[in-house]
């Protein structure tokens, strides 16, 4: 069975074609700068990498271009479209309706259109990808995998905000959480690697440019750090994470900025970038901090401290913790961050092994001591594979 996984952003499309017998990746790549000057595709197949330029005005033409490359003699890996058995789409917001991945039907699309209000920046491009695939490959089944779905198992006392209840009934304002496919993948993979039962209490730390922590108990997400939007929780590359909402109204008054200004301040100018004034990129910040830049040092301390606080909070929420997983660009690659975040967690039973941790990048590895009661482990995430697996399961069932 061959499955193509599509992830449409506002001006980009990421894709990966899987042969589920294996599974192996046959081709992958990304379309960038859609609708802008200088759009291009980076494509990788058969060990060959190419960058192809083109005028890609919208998601439909981007997907058409990708499909053309997949069947091309020069860079392709399939002979015609009939080899594609299904399409899996990453969808950012599934609202309260989608608790797992689903076969995309007209009814599902209608519900997704309704959820657009909850994710005005993300869901419209996701839907564009679905519409494009529907028209280009009309007979191929499509599946939607939602970033929010895994966290739908949170109890109400964890997902409700302490604001008037009518705002929940009127507008579905509550915490949803994101990165669900990643938290699900790494928590399941942790059980496989460690040979443990689902009864484990796992804290998964997805630390990338966007970052979130999840508490996973008996295979289900019981809490996560992101909320209605992906701004809540950890200090991120450019997002502030947890903040007193009073700060925002105060800044709006003092700086005379409006709703869109404050939104951009929280999302694009805060986090590691805002504090350091250096960069949102962990590698650049680590270098600046090593060179003695005090604000870069402060930004890193805040990032590590906030993540450590969430680990403590989720251990309390679950009545303990058995495993802590690190994933995402920072979690997979920054040995300093993994060390700093877990520093002082011996009281929880986590004995970190600095030697095992040192220099590990992008590979599955246990980084706690053999005697540690709590296991700390690095697991590179693979959201695309998870979406492809869901797609295969759903398509086989239907
Ligand atoms: P992601 O959003 O998951 O792609 O993660 C991006 C983040 O991972 C950026 O802040 C990068 O600086 C960080 N990152 C990637 N590689 C490394 C590395 N070798 N050391 C430290 N941070 C890294």
C-alpha cells in the first residue's frame, strides 16, 4: 500500500510518499513560497535531491506539481497515480468533533470548515490541500489526522478555562492542545522500546520551534501545555507561552497597539527571540550564551526552567511519572537542554546520565542511569509515519 502524507501550511506544502510494506519512504520534499516570488520545490527520492523552481500560485498548483514530479521519469518513483492508494492530511485544529483520525467525507469537510474559526491561520491551507487532492485524485480515499485529536481525552477540569462557562458553550473556548500526533507517536514508541505496558505514566516533551509537554497516562493524553491556540505553555522560539493576560491589556494601553499588534507580539516577537534579542534558533542561542551574551543565557534559563516546571506539574497531575521523552528539534538534538531541563529532578526518581546524553543527536537513546526509577529517553518524532499508519488503518477498514 502506498500512501502520500500532505502537510499544507500558509505558504508551504510538505509531503512524503510511503510504501507501507516496510514502511519505507519512497519520496519526500516540500514546496515553499507558495503564492510568492521565487517559489520552489525541494524533492528527494532514490537518494537524489533536487530543487526545482516554478511559479506556484496556490496549494492546488503546488500539489499538482508534486504529483507530476512523483511520476516523472527523471525524479519520480511511481509509474502512475493509480499506485497511490490513499492520502493522509495533517490538519491543525479538529475542535471537539475529532477525537481520532477520520476518513474525509463531505460531512467531515463541513465540520472542518466550521472549526476554521478556531484556527484561522492553519485550517484554511489544510482544507486547500484536501480540496486540491479531491479534485486531482478523485477516486483516492483521504484521511485527516488532527493535531488536537490525541488531547481530546483530557478531563474537563484540565481543559476548561476558569472564565464564564457561557464562553465555552457559545464559542467552544477551552484548551485543545497541539502536536498531538507527535506526542502520540513518541509515547507509543517509548512503550515499544522499553517493552512496557500502556499503564505507564509518560511525560512527552516536544521541544522545537513550537514546544509543548503532554502527560500521557494509560496511553491517553490527560493534560498538555498548549491551549485554545498554540501560544500557551512553554517558552518557544517566538511565542511567549504562559503569561498573565493582564500583561497584554497593560501593554496594549501603554504602547497603544491593537488586537492584531498584540497577537503578533505574543506569537512572533516573544519567546527565546524576544528575551534574547539574538535569535529564536536554539543553536544560535547556545552559541551566543557560550560567548557570554547574558540575555541569551537568560532566555535559555527561562526555556529550561519552564519545561522543568511542567514536568513537575504533570508528575503531580498523574501521581507520578515512569518515563520522560524528549523529541522535536531541540529535544532530539540539544544535549544541553535535556540536561538543564532534568537538572534537580532526582527527587522524582530521575537520575540523569550525562555521559549517555552527551552529543546524542536525532537517535533513540535512553539517557537516564540504569538504576534510575524514571527513564529519560530521546525519541525522534515521526508525525508523517503516524499519519500514514492511521491512513492505512482507516482505509483498510473502509
Ligand atoms: P523543529 O521546530 O522541531 O524543527 O526544531 C527547531 C529547533 O531545533 C531550532 O531551535 C533549532 O535550533 C533546534 N535544533 C536543531 N538542531 C539542533 C542542535 N544540533 N542543537 C541544538 N538545537 C538544535
